[in-house]
C-alpha cells in the first residue's frame, strides 16, 4: 500500500476548499507518521483510548478530529488538545464539551451530527431537532464551543442515488441553518460528509470536509 501515492491521487480529485481528514483509526502510529510525512496534517479517530495513546507520539502540529460516538465521561481526556469534535449528537454532550473546554481555557470547534441514513445504528440529531436547536438559540448558552457546521453519514449501500439524496438533504439543512441569524459562538462554514466509497458524490453535493481512511491506508488493522 503506497500511502503517499494514495494521498496524491485523492488530493488531485479534491476541489479547492475541500479538506481531507485522514481516518486513522485502528492504524498504528508508524503508519500515521507516513501519511504525515506525505503532507497530511488532519487525522480522524473514533475511540478516545486509542486517540490519547497516539497523540503524544505524533508531531504537535497534527490537527486531531474526533469522528466517532463520544461518551460524555470521556470528553475530559481529549479536551486539552482536540481540534474538532465532528460527532456532537446530543445537547448533553454539547454541555460537557463546553464545560471541559472551559476548564482547559480553550474553545473547541464542533460539528453537529445529523442522522441522514436509513440505519438506526447511526447517531445524530434528526433534521427537525437540528433546526430547533438553532431556531430557539439553545446553542447561545455555550461559550467555550465554536459550532462550525454539520456532519452526517449516508446509508451504507451500493445505491448511489440514495446516497446522493441523503447528502443533498443534509446540504439543504446546512443552507437553511446558515440563513438563521447567528450567535457569537458559531460560524457555519463546514459540511462534513463523504468517506472512501462516496466522497466524490458528497463533494458534488456540497461537502467541505471528506473523511477518508481505506482509500489512504488500505484495510484497517483490527
């Protein structure tokens, strides 16, 4: 697996302004370092224990994104260094991130996760819940968060039209929320959708961040 070549191929397919998040979960530090040396700086992990084990062994300028289900009692372990939490799926989690960020004297960037897939196993706010969150200014109570946009995962299916419809629906929600008068703690600029199998479709539907693992690193080492 030629990581450098894979990264080059992916970058050549990304429009200007689309960020590449390398999903490094289950891959060892040595493999992540190869991707870093090839020019990647943003890495996504989905397990707190794995992330806090890797973080001290990699360069300080690595930008870590948390992309998996995050339990509130684990936030304190990543709050001192995490750059972005992409998977904020409840008000309770937002409250804890805000609390821990304040204790670290930091402002943590977050994305609100929206449930767009058919699978019940996926997490996130419903479309209506997400709109309500912004319409009633609930998010205005948080002073140690910077809410940067939305994140979603499409249904795992070979039906490209279904995936496209789900991405389109999320993009429409993103644009609707952007039109709502803002509060001091959010700048709505990021729409994170698309992974190795569907990132090109996601970009066509307005994604500004793609989360790619297998197409960079190959099959995960469980």
